[in-house]
């Protein structure tokens, strides 16, 4: 398998996703040596059962979501969803959607409070990727929210949910220019082929979220 396969977080966060869909996602992640699967919290336990017999060091990570896909819920409810998914369903990582309305309204103190509280409550439990929904933001807003994330010592920024438009290479370049080596970047949203995966990584992405089955051994 290509080293690129270990960058992929194979994703199905559609509202129509079934347990059978989650099992298929896990099987393909194992076959293709992907880094992780990403599912909504109600399907984490299905993925856990699929990977139960695998070597924990080699099995794909189970990534779940909180506040998904719109981010408009209270940070308290996002925290509860994330903690429950990790402690009771065995999720390994959480992708949390920030409150985009607060970012647009320049309510930076409220954005900071949300990041701080989520980070504090998930500390030691699971890594958090903060979704900024870049397709809905201006360049100034992207830079500003990334600045707040860095100030709060967040480890990850994720570009988008995929529900509000695609992530572009230019967005990833802007985020990388802003955060440098201080944060890791997950690019997601409209990434459907090998060449786009490569472009995103060249632009600065560390991992790639995609709902498309990409087979690197066919290059």
C-alpha cells in the first residue's frame, strides 16, 4: 500500500448511513490500510465491533463527530456527545464543528470559550479536530479562527464537514501559512481522487477525509 493510504480517514457521515454501511466502511478501511474511519456517534459501536479482533496498533482509528454538521449546538452538548462517544462507544478521536455563526459575528471571546471548554473536557480522552467550515468563511475569518485555535493550543484544525461546499487547495494553503507547524490540518470536503489527495498534502494537509473509496495500489 502507498504511504498515502495512511493519510485517509474514510468517511460516511450521511444521515442515511446504516449499520451495514458502517461495516462496509470498516472492511474497506482494513483492506486499503487507511488511517481511520469517520462516522456519526450512533455508529461508533458498530465500527468498534468490526475492529475488535484487530491489532489495536494497526487497526484504523475510529473518528466520530460532535455538533455535526452545522455546529450551532451549545458547546456543552458537543462536549457531552463527544465524551459519551469516547467513554461508552470507544471512539478514538472527535471532529467537532465550531459555532460558525459566532465566527461570522466576530464573537471571538465566545469562540475562544467554546474551544477552551471542549479542549479541557476532552483532554486525556481523545484528540479533537476543530472544524471551521472554511467554505463558509472569508480569508480573514479563516485566519482569525485559526489564530484563536493556536492561542488555545489546539492540536488540529479540520477544513470542513463537506456539507457546505468543497475544500480548495487555496484554503489549505492559507491555513498552513497561518498555523505553520503549530497545528495539524485535516482537509475534507469534495476530495474524491488520488491527484486531489496529493495536492492537498502538498498544500499542507496531514490527513484527508473522504467518502470516496480511493485505491492507491492502482496508481
